[in-house]
């Protein structure tokens, strides 16, 4: 299971880096969000992976034999909420920038001129 | 347990929520002013308590560390919170006359309060994941303030700022995951104990570098500084002054905390190697960038980068005097850099431009602004008895004591470069013939309202210079606390038995 998840992280992060390096603004934005998802899976794995095991104690208060660590799951939940907010902001900001600059080419958004 | 520790976070949080409910500007101004003044009062009280009673801790919901959320105020964080509140008060007073009505109506004040929540939270948290959350809160508010006004340039630069930070936030999470995987805890005091009891065989250094990328970007350490000058020149003057004075120092605080408490396994590589070289590069490249600028704000923005190098230098030397120098330097910068950027904002308002060649002769037409700028500039360079001198002398002395003579020489030469840069601004913008427009009258209420907060900050700077001995005692005690770590760990974890860790 860990191997499978590791490969998934590699593919997701690799795609994210590819998108981040393109010149199209929307792709760059999607890339930055995708990178967050890849890293969320990595964070999920930081507690160890036990397939099918519950992240809570059994009804009588004892710990079930294979148990998932619930802490990374709680961390990811927080991280997802934050990245949702940043994604929304990025899309809005990207759209306004496109409106004002009439381009989505990242290379033409460098700009060091004095305005 | 001390509930006061949470007050610098809760007060602006509540004020921000209330501010969203009203659209009346007079009321908004009043509420934000009351909130910031309250934070200042609480922060000073907190610093006094930490000074007399030692490290103060709050366990949220009374769940003892390392299981619950912990907030910790030691000498360093209490001082940083207090000086942040001072800078925030000045910035807010400057915002009233300088912001446009549209900016005020589009949630500047709530955004500013949440920014304060993020900054104070980052200083006070005792938990590495909460540090991430407070960082994000701070960044979200800073995105809002940076883009407020929606000019072409602002949108473009804010977009880059958001993108860079969202990528680096991923690194932060990855670092948190690596720490959790290795040590099974996120509480910083608990982490410190576990790190000291085990040998990671170099893996901790990898994690340390990962966090250095994150905090280094926030603090604009070379080579991660490129976003700073452009973002800081595009945003509204009041927001920029707070970014310049306080926001970049949050990154330095995070480095200071983690590199004295957690990442101390291999100081020969992380501190004396990596951090020292980065500090030198930051100082030199920052000042070279500053000297060549012809724009008031951009010159000062590059100068931030060079000053960040000094703060990093103290951490890199990793001696009591060096750390004390960093603490002194950070609080000095919080006051003086804010004052300088407020001067730049006032000059922009008066002349309608930030280009140095189009605003000459401000001293003739607006004398008081020239005087405040000159005092702030000399404080930045480190002319005694102003506040900059004592932090800098501590850093140079620390470098000499560790027999790093070349490092000390670089620090002094960069200081001369700073002098050249700020005098260049004075020569072009304030001296000489009167050039360009004058949009604000010298005797107008608006101009006076902009000068008052700057003058207030300069009074603080002079007071810091005159009370340098007391301040130095405080900084030395703060450095001892940071370097030994024992007081921090014992305050958070209570009396504990290392053998119970089973390592």
C-alpha cells in the first residue's frame, strides 16, 4: 500500500511541477493546487498506513490491533480547507489579472517598468 | 496556565469579526484602534509577566502538552508581540489619512486585524502545525491587503506573491509530515526533547533545510528574495509599512525559534555553514540592489533584504551575544523600518510619485517630513543614540568574539552601503530644487495626521536607544532562554521524566 501511495505522490507532484513550469496562467494556478494535493497524500502517509484499520478506539475503549493514526488526517483536513481558500483567491486574482492585462501568458506578466 | 497569552490573538480576531458587520467607516476606525491599543496593553503586560515570572503557557481546553494546542510566551515572543502592536498602532493611524475611501470600504480594517491575528499567533504558538495555520492566516490577509485597490501592477505582483507562497506552503506541510513521521509529535517542546534524546543520523538536517526554504522565503533570504521588492512597491502604503516592518520578521522569528530549539543537532553545518553563507549573501546582494534603485519604495524594499541578513547573522553565529543581537535588531527594525516606509508613503502622497528624480526639494516644501525621514534613516544605519546602533554593535562584537573577522568586516561595509543608500534618497528626494507636483499642503490636516504616527515611532526608537542598557539585559536574557531551551521545555511539559520517553 505504501508503495502504491508513494507512486501516486510521485505522479501527482510530477504533474504539478510540469504545470507550474508552463507559461499558461491557469495551468500554473492548477499546478500549485495539484502540488498541495500531492503533499497532502504525503502528509497522510506520515502517520503510517494500515489499510482498513479504523482511526478510532474500539467501543470498549481498547485500541484495535491495526490502528490508523488520526492526527495526520486531522492535519490534512485543515490543509485542504486552507488550500481551498487559496485556490478560490488565486482563480479570482488570476481572472482579474487577465482582464487588466489581456493576457494569460506568464512571460508577459514580468514587468519591472515604473508605472 | 495563563489566559493572558491568548489575548493578543483573540482580541484582533473578535475585532475583525465585528468589523465585518458594520459598513460605517468612523465606527470601523474606532473599533480597529481600540483593538490594536488593547493588544498593545496586553502585550506589554505579558512581557512584564514573562520577565518577572518566567515563560507563560496556555493549554487550550486545559489539555496538557504535548496533546492539546499550546500557546507559549517566552521573552522573545512577548517582546516581538509588543513591538508588533506598536508598529500596528502607527500603521493604523497612518492608514486613516492615507487610504482611499474605496480601500477603506473594501475591508482594509478587518484584513488588518486578521493579519495581526496571524502574526501574533505565529509568535505565540508552541506547536509546529499551528505555526503553519497562523502563517496561512497571515498570508491570506496579506494577499487581501496587497491587492487592495486593484491597480494593474498590484494584481500582477500579488498573483506572483500568492503563487510563490502557495508552493512554499506545500514545503511547510511536507516538513511537518517529515517531523511527525520521525518523532511522532508536533509540539515544539516535546519535539525538542525527543530530538535531544535520539540521533537522527543527518535526517534532521534534511528537515532543517526544508524548513529553511519555507521560513527563508517568508523572510526574503537570498536567493528567495526576488518577490519582495515588487510586491512591496505595488501594495498600498499603509499595508506595505506593516509588511516591511513586521511580516518579514515573522520568518526570522520562525528561523530563530526552530534553529535554537529543534535543529541544533549539527550546528557546524546548519548554523556556521549554511546560515552564515546565506546571511552574508543576503546582506551583500540586498544592499547592492538597494544602492542601484531610483525608486523610493523599491530602494527601501531592497534594504529590507540586506537588514534580514544581519538578523540571520546573529542566528548563524549561534552565540549568546549573537542571538541577543538578533533579538535587538528585530525589534529595532519593527520600529524603524515601519517608520521609513511610512515616510515613503507620505512622500508618495505629497508628490504623487515614488520616483526619486521626480520629487526633489521635499525639505523645502515639506520640512517636517524631511526631518523625520533623516532621523529614521540614521536610526536604520545605526547612528547612536538611536536604536539601530546597539543591535548592530552586538552582532559585530559577536562575530569578532567567534573570530569571524571577514564576517564582521562585511557587516560593517554593508552598514556603510546602507548609509549611502538612505543618503541617496535624502539627497534626491529632499534636498535640491523643488521638482514635480505637490498634492498635499504642508499645513493641511492630512499632512499632520500622516506625520504623527511616524514621529511616534521615532520617539520609540530614541527611547530604545536611551534605554539601551535595559533593553540589552532583556535581549541577553531572551537569548539565554532561547539557547538553553530548558526553561521553555520545562514550562510547556512541566516536570517530566526523560526515561518515560523510552528512547
